[in-house]
C-alpha cells in the first residue's frame, strides 16, 4: 500500500508540474503578444509625431499669400463705395 501512495504522490507532483509549465508557457506567449502590440503602437506613435512636426514646420514656414490678397481686395472695395457717395 505504501508503494501505491508513493506512486500516487509522484503522479500528483508530475501533474502539478505539467500544469505549472503550461501556465508559464501561456504567460510567456501572452507577454510576447503584449510586447508586439506595444512595439507596433510605439512605431505608429513615432510616425504620427514626426508627421505632426513636419506639418507644423511646413505651416510655419509657408507664407500666407491669401491674407495679402484679401486685404487688397477689401481696400479696393471700400474705395469704390467712397467714390460713389462723393458724386
């Protein structure tokens, strides 16, 4: 009977060890997936940051020609009305 109990306890130890190994393997797979997701998001974030900075620099250094055009147009328009009221 003692051999049976000894064998039974060894079987339980093996089953517990296999469960522990499977849990550790699953945990490692989950960590790899999380690590991959973090890398992908970091790369996307870096690309978005560079694109945002490039756009801001472009907007800062590009002259605004439309603003000058609108000011000239408004001045001419006001001048036309002034001429009609004087006559």
